[in-house]
C-alpha cells in the first residue's frame, strides 16, 4: 500500500512546480480516507499514479525531477513516468490519451491538469480478484459511474505496456466537476516493444454530454462494459 504522508510530500513538490494544482493533489489524499468507497482496493494497491496532461513533455523540468529520490523512471514519445519510494508515480503525457480528446470542444481543463488517478492492483490472487470484482457494485452503491475495459483475451494497452483489464469509475459530480476518473488496473504490467506506440484511450465518462460523439473509428481496441448509477 502506498505511504500517504510521503506521497503528499511528493505531490507538494509537483504543486510547487506548477504541474499539479493543490486541489488536484487533495484528490489523491482523499483516496486514503477511511470512507473512500474503494478503500479495500487502496489497501492492496502496489502503487498509485497521477496522470497529468501537459502541452509538451519535453518542456518538463526533467533535471529537477530527477534530483528527487526516484524508484523508477520510464520515457517514451510524449510520455514521462516518475516513480517514487512512497508508492506514488506521476505520469506526464502530451497528446490524446482519452476518448474526449477526439471530440472538438469536449476538453475544458486548461493545461496542465490531472486527467485521472490510478490505483495499481498488480497481484492476481483470489483475494485481490475478489476486491477488484467488487469495484462495480461499490461504484453503483456510491453513485459513481463505471466502465470495465479489456479482459483476459483483450488486454488494455498503454504506452508501450499492457495490463489484463481495467475498471474505471467516475465521481458523482459532473464530468467537468472537481473530481477525476479513477482507474483500477488489474494484473501485472507487461512491457512491450519500444517501437509499439498503439494504445487504448481512457473511456469517456458515460455521463459526458458529448459521449455519443466519440468517433467509432477511433474507439479503444479493448472492449468496454458501461454501468450507470444514480445516487438516491
């Protein structure tokens, strides 16, 4: 499980650099709250990542970030990932990564902004699979929306890597509210060829008013199952 206080210190560093807002950093802190609907998943997570969209990853203060105590680093075109001993990773991307990026006028946050938060469930065991399988029901009960992406026969592909499947949950506030989508990535992360640049887009929030405009020819390769819920 990621270490909360160390993760907060890491996020303060990126807030001071102007790459993550204080409000966005607070969203990560809320993942560790006792009443977080998906607390069981946080309890077995190997790491938590924060995905930030920027205009140009090559303009990042790379040397300043490298001067921190890193546990991992990975670079690819339009992609920079920095892992920290606390179990937090901060990922920077430029270019389209979500389905709404394919719809003119659908993205309203000014750059840089946090696109989504990720909870990495790497261990595939009966206990962890039970926690992962419960995410949909917990989302419905809490008024979140849910999209399941991928599966054993159609893994979800990221930037030169893939994972067996993902569950995405979308907070009860509107798609343009304070909250951000949360990704639950299940299974070991498999690195692919450095020349493989194909990837699956983050599914658009089903409640987004422009969701129906996602271009059919550009939809994700991994299959999706959508569950809507309304808090009563």
